[in-house]
């Protein structure tokens, strides 16, 4: 079974632009979560989607948003990019929503904001 | 609130030596605990998880972890380190449908 896929793998954007990242979960997985990884802040939770609805949100500004489609694929969008948004963005999928379900991660999208 | 503390941001061992990576958690409810590994320029790979079925959990690549409630610990061990184990390791606790990660421990393995 194919793992979690994320596109693109690398992205360079200019401050003030917006960006959309895509995530395809493992087949049959219905929950998708997004995390941001930076050297300074480590791994931080952005949001979780289940059944096309945002179920949980981390402590990030409104410039960060996402959505989930009926096939469980998910996108996240960052508007008005800032230099501090440079990070590795990781998507994770799990079979169902709930604390007992392990999350499987994709390879990430490396975003560089200049 | 739940949290995780990993003791030691860098650990260095010789090939063939015991690997011990420390993790302490804080949780007001019985926790779901996880260890993940990250190789350079890759995502996170699940090594093992604790879900209260057994206190000693065996994972992939010869790793195991023991849940000790009295010590609020979930340390990761491997009897004999291999060069391919060099990576960054993250301990995590599941909060409300989200993973809360420790700061990570970078493991170096030298010949």
C-alpha cells in the first residue's frame, strides 16, 4: 500500500506570496493532520481534518488554512508569506479520528520564503 | 495539559553499543505514547507505540520501549547500535487528536 504523498517536495516563495501544499493520505485513511517543523520551534501541530471538516486547530495565525476533499486528500494554504514560515510541512494520515490511531507521515514539503 | 520531555538533544554511541534515548511525559489521563525516527530530508517514521496493552513495546529495527507509570517515562532502547540508526528520534504523546512532540534527540553512531 502506498504511503502518504506530499507535493511539491520543495518550494521557494517570496515574502507576501501565498502557497498551497497538497497531501494524499494512505488509501482508506480518513483523518489528515498537518505539522510544521522548524529548528527553533520543533514539531508543531497545525490542524486536523476528518470527513472534510476541521476537527482541531493549533496555535497558528489565520494565514494558515486548510481543507479536505471527499476522497480524504487535503491541502493547506498559507497566505501573505513571512520569512518565519520557512519550514518543513509534514502531513500525516490515520485510519480514523481518535487518540488510539497512529499517524503515518509523508516526506514533507520544504518551504523556503525569501 | 500533556507534554513530553526528551533528555539529551545529542547522544553518541559506538557501533554495537546499547542505545538509550530518554523520554518523560506528563499526562492527566492514561497516555498514548509514540516514538518516531527522522532520517535526513525525510518525514517521520513510526518506530513503536504504547496503548496500555503491554508495558514493554517492541518496534521496528530492533527498538523497544518500556512504559513506567511510576517514573512517567517511556525510554527507547536498542541492544546493539548500527550505523544506519544514526538519525533524529522524537517521542510524542497523543493529545486531543494531535501529537505533541518532544524536542528530539539526535543519535550519532561511530565506528
